[in-house]
RNA sequence: GGGUCGGUGGGUGAGCGGCUAAUACCACCAGACUGUAAAUCUGGCGCCCGGAAGGGCUACGCAGGUUCGAAUCCUGCCCGGCCCA
C-alpha cells in the first residue's frame, strides 16, 4: 500500500535576503488572483518585505475558510518575508460588507475580546512567532482604531476618499444593486481597512496586503490612500488569491455538522482528518498545492502515483495527513490515522487496535445485557442529531453494527452482548463514511 | 416625518384564511453503483412518542387581536427597499 510521507515542519530560510521565486510559486499553487503591482514578483525576490493580512474576530476559533490566508502568510514567512496578523478587534465592530448580502450584526466589545483571545493561539500553529530572523507579528487594530478622534479622522483621513470611488467598489455595488441596504457604518469599512494598511505601513514598513479576492477593493483603498499620503507610486501593493472552491463550485468546509473549526474542541482532529480524506479526486491535488507546504515537484509525484491508482487515494491521504499535522500536530495525526484504520480497514473489528481519537461513547456494561437501544446509540455517538434522524437512518437501511446492516427489515433494534468484541466494543456505522465506536465498560 | 412595498425553514424564494411542517431550487444526509472519490438514479431533510399507522409540540420579524381555524386578515412595534419631504 502506498503511504503518504510524513512531513515535518520545514526549515525557515535564514538570512535577511528573501528566497527567490515566491511569486511564481504562489502562481503555480493557484494562489494569485489579482495584484496591483506588476513588479511584485521582482520586489519579493529582491527585498525582504513586511506583509499583512487581516482576520475578523467573528468567532473564538478560526475555521477552514481562514486557512488559505493564514497559510499564504506562512509561505511569505518561509521565503524570508515578515508576516503580520491583524486581528480585527476594531473593524470587527463595524462589519465588512464584502461577500455579504445583508447588514451584519454588530459584535459587542466583550465578545470580540473573547474571540481575539481564542484565535490568538491558533495563528501560532502555522506562523512562527519566535523566529530570530523574521518573526511573525500579531496586532489588534482596536489598538489604534479606537483611539481615533472623529473630527480628526474626517479631516485627515476622510478627505482622501472619494465617494465616487467608494461607491464603485464591487462589494458596495452589489449591496446597492441587491436592494438589501448598506449602512453608513458598513460603507465606512473600506476606509478603516485602508487606514489599517497605512498605519502598518508607517509603523512596520508594511508594503503588501494579501487577502481573498473579495478583499481586493478594500486592499486597493489602502494602496491608494498610502500613495496619496506618501507620494510613492509603488509604496504599497495588493495581492489577492482566488476563493478556493470545490470542483462543484461549493465553498469548502460545509458539512451537516456545520463549519470546520481549527479548535479541536469544536472539530475533533479525527473529523478534521476525515474531512480532508474525503475530498473528491477532482480537488485533492489542487488542495495539496493550495493548502500544504509540500514542494510542487513532490506534489507532482504524488499526482502521477494517484492518477495511476486513484482508489489508493494517495492524494487525499497525503492531504489529510498534512493538514492534520499542521493544525493538530503529529501525535493527533497518528491517532486520527489509526482511528480511521481501525474503523474502516478492519472489517468492523476494533479489537486490539489503538482507537484512541475515534468518536467513541462508553456505556455501563449492564446496559447491554438487556439490549442497548440502537437509536440511543446513534444519538449518543453523534452519528445522528436527533431520535427522528436516527429512525430515518434506520428506516433507510443506513445503519450497520460491526459491518452488518441492521436496517428496519432486519428487525434488530438494539445492541446485545453477542454484538460485542472481546474488548467490549462494537463499531456502529451510518452510511459509508461515518463510524463510531461504542464501548461497554464494567 | 409622509407614502408605499417587503421581512417565510442553513441559503435563494413560493404561498397570501382551512387541502401547508409549509411548493421549488441550492446546500446537506442516506440508498443503489463504487474507492470513506465523482457522475447518475432514488429516498430523506423542525422536534418528541411510536415498529408502523398515527399522534403531540414548536415554527413563517416581535407583541397583541379577529376567527371554529392565521404564515395568510387587523392593530402596534422593530428592521429593510423605493418614492416624497
């Protein structure tokens, strides 16, 4: 069987000179949508620059959707540039209209502070804040935005913004065209983001802002503002990456359970691993390029191997391993892999295998003597959200115990002692890809 | 401030007194086929009880009201679009 290689966190190049070829690399990985500076590639080869990307504190955990921006920053860092993470503690109180069809609900200060705190540690999983050469920096724009004086702001900053230009931004146009309304508050967002860029330009010499393609207008607002204020034509630049979608045009990370979170409390390493493992063939190689730090020629090798034997799913397994070890570390990755193997490869026997990390529910042993209700088991293991759903699944013949179907026609409605392996467990499955362990203890 | 149109399930969006837990599409889940893939076909998709038939509860911005019966009518409030000021 083909095994994906284990990838350890690679060596960040030392020295003040950047490693050349970053821009070409980003392009090859499908991570370049727009840039405001046609010479950006050369600039990145010649100078070690400071680059930033903003993150909205709309939740106390980052999610799958934040991964491309975050990993892109890490690519800059690995090529010798210096990344800044801007937590939008200030702008989060305003709400970015980009990509939204409705006015946002404003978050209160307390919530934002909690979210900022929650996200903080997650950045360190991907970025290096301790590098001696080019450590990443984290700042919160609340630190400067909340200090602004309204009159000064309108005089010094607002004067540089043309309403005509602001109105022509795609995010604004869409909201107006959709007749869904746009408050002055949200309309002002682009000025604040522009001001952020300007602030970072002054404080840290930050010359590039990266973001998703929906951020292009906001980023350009900053580029323009810096040009106006400093008179330098190419003082600051914009770079956006395309919105990463599945081959069927869907946003990533959509499951019945909701979004996929980086927080292991919300999305377990096993679920995270399984998500990537189940990526479709059409997407797997593309995701390897966009999401992992594997070298491109290494990915090409994986690809050709994968194309020869797609059913081995080398691309998916590599992807799952890379993504899980990036976010949850090697140990959790191995657990997830073992749990997956125990649940899926051994024809329903978990005995003797390390299954730590798999979804598992424990119940007292005497419950099984009288017969442990299957519906109960489905809900308890999280395989079904409600009794209704569990019944539905049973009716549809989706449920199996130890690999044996227990649909409505079999008449089996509970787990009995005979279903248990020697170690007191059984595997309960819904459909092809969702499985859990039920363990009975003394 | 005045007028007018609108606020429906995760999303878009029908319904406009009983036939409606609410059409359709998307997303999502499952069955068949497979490789824990895609495509395709099929079923499902508020919650609770039930093997099922069926029953109960909650839901169409919020709060009241009319009615045997309301997502649907009325009143007030909140929110949004458009027009006027």
